[in-house]
């Protein structure tokens, strides 16, 4: 195969050349700097930077909170997508537009708003406080913030797939004697599973790197409520460039792994849905 | 399925190119109603294919309760807190010199980052959607990279390049150029995090549209630039606008990346979100929420504009598909799914 197929359209060299130049200057070269710097640390230095107890505690917290938040989003995202696609109710298109709010609202604004709502004297926080549940300034607060920013991912990946599911499939299942729950579990859910998984992974990937909405609500106690992105900033402010770079490299590798997984999932769902 | 459709920010509900064509072929009325509403109204279902009314309403209420609790309450609180001490305090907070400086810097940053990414987006979409070449899907993935990177790391990489101890630190210092803890760093970091927005909107739209119209124009004797200005640009104006809206919203609201490179000098290197943070950490809550309410308004405008433009784009795609059957002159370069 040759590099490029013939075409009558002009401008291939110019547009691709500019694309590659701009991409390299702004994204690829700066990103590779991080690995270059991390590599320059030397293995032992790198290893001690990324495995010190404070860093490990932050990985555990970031991964754990992101996992819980993404699972909450799978359940409620699926519910919201289901309701939006299947049930007519007044104000449906408004609700549909509102789902994107966490994308449009700057994370810092979301952060201070959630903190105010869930603080001990806040609208929702004081109900929780009555039952002895501390929401803001605790790991629970982090989960709340990450749920907020991750919600649209699951809704927006599941919604179109649910939309296109043929009603005849359900009719067939029904005539064969399946009840609603069986139809959902054995017919609908397997169909939307790739989309659900994609949405979950997208939400999870976003949650791991999130900073703005979490810093306000988390309380930022080292070893307790300090997420990994915050630890990177702390190290940077202490001029511990080596520490910041090492931890950032670990995060970046994780993000790239997730990116590969998302591409794989999308490939799988593309195959699944074009075959159906 | 276009590879770029849903990575990170704002996956969109447009029907996938291949499938919507099938819909148009089978049932033109269904397609035209779909064009009027982005989310077509749920079709009436028989008893065998929907749940009992009690279950339906229970699920609707549960979903709405979740959305109100997690989305609407936080937005409402922004405005309530902002006006808690009245209009006067609100006005003073947003006309404070430091706040005005932050607003100015945010506008300046967006006005550099957005056009840069706009030009890039058009170039990338032209190369990717109109031509078939080796490594195309790798290129699409690379364009999405900034979405996969934590905002904090997006800032950090520029500190590693241009910071005092960075690769170019000494050289910049010797020439008395300041990038980190100054405006250029903020612009760079913002451009990085908003990099994919315009490109990915245009790529998926232009791939779905194909290039028959451009081919026709060229055959009729138009030059390359004429074809672009008179045929392509009018066709892509809505998705282009959509990409710009998203890009702009993120550029104005970015917090993490900018926070790393800014240095937080009041009145000098503070953008609106950073100013909100400083006010909030000073326990000046009314002012923090007053300034934050500006960003919340931006978010609401963004959502509105998004809904309008989405509707236009969707209609455009459906129209294009009924007209543009491949009576092609040359082998269609774009892989049709």
C-alpha cells in the first residue's frame, strides 16, 4: 500500500504538514519532555519518588475514589439514559441538555459549589452530618466531586446505542415468553454492554486526572485526602521537580493505558453495532 | 464508526453516519422528525416492550432526583450565594480591579487559544476527512491525547520546558523572557488543554459528509482555495461553531493546567477561575461566588448554544445524506462506514 491514496482534492501536503507541525510543537514534544525528565532521574531516584508512602496513599485514594464514582455513574448514568430514551415526560429535552452541565461548568466553580452544598452547614451536608456522615473534607467528598464531573460520559455513550436498539428484538423476546426483567438482563443489557464499559472507562480516566473540582471539597490532608494530581502540585510548589515528574510519569502511563483501552472498547463496539 | 467520536469531553448524540443513512433509506418520515429534535421523542411502545406505569414513574423520579441533587443544586447555590448580600456587593465584587484584570486576562487567553486551535482544527480535519493515508487512525488518537492527560500534568510539562530549572530555563533567563508564571505560559497551557475540540468536531462531521461537493467544484474549474471558501466552509460552519463554543468554554474555565503555570499574582497572572480560588480561600465567599456566577452564566450560554447548533448540524447531516448519493467522479477517498 502506498502512503496515500490518489485523490483529486488539493491541499493534502499543506494541511497534513501543518497538522503534524502544530501537533508536534504543542503536544508531542512537551509530553515527551516529561518522560525524558523522568528517565533522567535514574531508576533508583525515580523508584523512591514514586513509591514513597505519601505517593502510594495518593494513588490508592485517587484510584479508589475514581472507581467508586465511575460505578455510581454507571448505575445512574444508565438510569438517566434509559429514562431519556424510553419514557416521555414533560421537560425531557431540558433534562437532556442539563446532563452536559458538568462539561460546561468550569471545574473550580463546580468545586466551590459542591463544597458549599456538602459542608457541615450546607444544604445537603447538614442532613448527612445529623447521621454522623462527614461529606465535605473527607474521601466521600472526593467521590461526590468525581461523580459530578463523570456523569455525562456514561449517559452520552449509552444513550445513542439504546436509541438504536430495535423494538422488534424485544417483541421477539416477549413472544418467546420472557418477562421485562429477563428481556433487560438477557437482551438489552448485553447489547449496551460495550457502550456502558466505554462510558465507565471514560469517566474513570477523567476522574483520575481531575483536579479543580476536588481540591476544594477534599480538605487536602496528606495521606488521607490528598489525590495524586494535588500531590504533583504540592511537590512542584516545594521545588521537588524530581518527585513531581516521577509521579506525573506514572499517572501519564496509566492514562495512556486507559486511552488504549478506550480505543479497544470503541473498536469492539463499532464491530458489535455494525454487525447488529 | 469514526474513531474520534467519543473520547473524553462531550461525546455527542449524533447518529453514527452509517446507521443514519440506513434510517433515511428505510423510513424518510422517521428521519425528518429526528432532524427536528436531537433526541427523538420516545416512540409509543406496546405493553410487551415497556414497563408498567408505576415502574416508569419510579425510574423517572429516581433519575430526576439524582440530577437535581448532583447537577441543579450546585448551580443554584452559585447564584444564591452570589446574591446573598445583595446586588451592591455583587456589583462591587465583579468590578473590583483584580476581578476586572482577571476577566481581561481570561478574554485575552481565549482570544489567542481559540483561533490557534480553530486553524489547526480545519487543517487536521481537511487532511483526515478528505484523504486516505497510512497512519490516519494513529493521528486521530494523537489529536485526542490532551484529553487523556490530567490538567495538572498539562501545566507541568510546560514548567519542565520553560520553567527556571526547565530545558530552556537558562536561555530564557539570559534573554529576560518570562513564560512560566507569566501570560505566555497561561496561553500555552490553555491552548494545550483545548487543542482537540475543534478538530474532533470537524473530523467526524466532514467524514460523514464525504467530498462529492468539493470534487464537483474542482471539476467545474474552481481553484483549491475557492473550493474551500465557497463550498467547504459554508458546509461546515455549524459544526465549526460548535467546536469553537466548546473550545472557548474550556479555555475560559480551565483551572488545573493554568493554576500550575500561573504563579497566582493578583491583577497580573490570575484568570477568572484562579481569582475565584483566591477569593474562596480568603473566606471572601460572596465575592468568590459572584465571580463564579459569571462562569456559571458562560456555562449556561454554552449549553444553550450547543443545543441550537447541535440541532442545525444534525439537520445538515441528514439533508446531506439524502442528496449526496455517491454518483462519484473519482474514487471517494474517505472510507465510508
